[in-house]
C-alpha cells in the first residue's frame, strides 16, 4: 500500500487493538491503516460539517448522518469556530445597524446573546461578540462602530444603547434596522441554535391540515 501522506511504500507493522492491520511508512515515519472503521478519520467528514451546520442540522443530526459521535461533531465545530477571523472594519461609512440574537448555553434559563454590527450599505457584518445582554457586552461592538467614524448608528429601543452611543450619531427605532432584522431571520433559518422562528414555513391553519 502507498503512504497516504508521502505516497511511499508502507510495510506491515503489527495490528491495532481492534484487529485492523497497521502500516508504517519509513519515509515520513507515520503509522496508518488502509481502511478506518471510524468515519471521523475520513477527510470528507470534516468538510461536510460546516455545510450541515449552515443548513440547520443540529449536533445530533450531524452525528447521525455522518455516523460519528456527538462529542466528535462538537469538537470539529469548535475547531472550525476557533478559526473564524473578524473582517476588517470599513472606515467612514454612512450608517451601521446593531442588534442582538438570543440563544442559551446548557439550559434555556442561561441566556446568551450574539450582538453584531451590520453595514447598511454593503450588508456585511462588521463586528460581533457573544455574552450576556449587558452594557459590558454591547460596549464591545458599539466601540468598534464609533471608532470606524460611521456617521449614524441605528439600533432598537434598548435603553443600554442610549448610554453608549452619542445622541447626535444614534437613531433608536425598530423601523430603521430592517436589514439586520432580515439577516437575523436568515441566521435563525440556517443555524439550529438560533432558530427561535424561521421564514421556512407558513403558520396559517390551512397549511397545518393533513392532506
């Protein structure tokens, strides 16, 4: 068998505890197997996880579809999340929108919020943070928006924003944050953890009747 890493020829090197033949490559000094029983070793499995996550599949669903353990699916998701890099902050834009998405950790009583900034012109996320819905958490994204030199910051009527944003650069009205509210719906649709409500189905009675 050829080595999976350097394509050199491998030789037999005993067996694994499960009885599978173990191979050793003298060139790259690595042990390997011709076939792995556990699906998590396959490269395609790790590439499939982000695709399943953004299509609303939960951790248990990912584990069931890919035939891996739930702890393995969680570990892969954490590794992917750790590689996320915040985008560069655009300067001197006309307006930003700020809002929060509610989620929970462990139990529903332990609520956390994803606060982020959206550019009204480009519809791109500028900055984000995760934490409690407090002045300390929201100050992180507000400071980013203020330091960028944006002319106007739009938020809902949450009173915390009034203490963080100068009145001359602040509008607090639910009708002025339409872009970020629509983005919230899209995030809830595609991310299982945030799916408080979605835009995937109708709630009218006639759609609930059996055919």
